[in-house]
C-alpha cells in the first residue's frame, strides 16, 4: 500500500512539473503571438528594412532579460512561490532560481541584438539555442532527474527535447526583425523598430 501511495505522489509531482512547464511555454507563446512572421518573403522585406535601419542608427548597448517573453521572470516567480508552499520543491529548486539554461538564452540574445547574417543568421542563432538547451540537458541529466523525479536519463532528455523544440518554435515564430518588440532580430538597432 505504501508503494502504491508513493507512486501516486510521484505521478502527481510529475504531472505538476509538466503542467508548470506547459504554463511557462504557453506564456512565451502568447506573449509573442502578436509578432508572428511565418512567410519567408515577408521576413526578407523585414531584413531589408533592418539593414536600412542599421545604416541610419547606432547599435545600442547590449542588455538582456535572460530568456525572453517573460520566461526568466515567470520561472523566478514560480520557483519563489512554490518554494514557499512546498518544502520539497524548495529543497530541489533553491539553487535554480533562474532558468537552468539561461546562459543559452543570453547567447541567443547577443546574436539577436546585432542581427548579423539576415535570414540565415537568425536561423543559425535559433538552431544554436535549441542545441544549447539539449546540451544543457545532456550534461545535467542527473540534476534534472533529481528535481523532477524522473526515473531515467532518457526521460530527462525527452523533457528537455520538448522544451528545446518549443523554445525554437517560439523564437522562429516571434523573433523576426522590425516587429517593434524588444526581442526582435536586430533589436540593438532601433529597439526592434525599423525604418521604412
């Protein structure tokens, strides 16, 4: 009976963590939904407008919010709130007050800040972000398993594969140049706005 109860508690924790991740990713998606660019021809025009903007404006000083679209803030707030409520959560996430792969997001933001390389440059930066998230998971599976109660490395990698793919899709859909958003490709020139 104790084993059965323990399995139910473990499944509830896994369900809770899955729900938490879905909420974070949902927040990212809905925060960028208004700036979607799906058509490569539209993005080509935006890239051309960005190049004109680069000629007319100076590159601003780099700054980052970590993982964009509020992901870093949502993560920090959730960890703080849940740690105050659940002692076990506090024990597992005390040292993870920021998104575990936030360094990858900052590297991605640096590429987006300058917006070098046009469509191909953005595609490579987005693919690198996805790869960096997967590398974080591959190098930290034991830590991920401890925090999530997953039973093997494959489950931990699968979880982060989903996170990496959702993050990649989010930046591909929402990170095009000239959207007026602080996370637009080339945001260091004109703050995400481009000259016409």
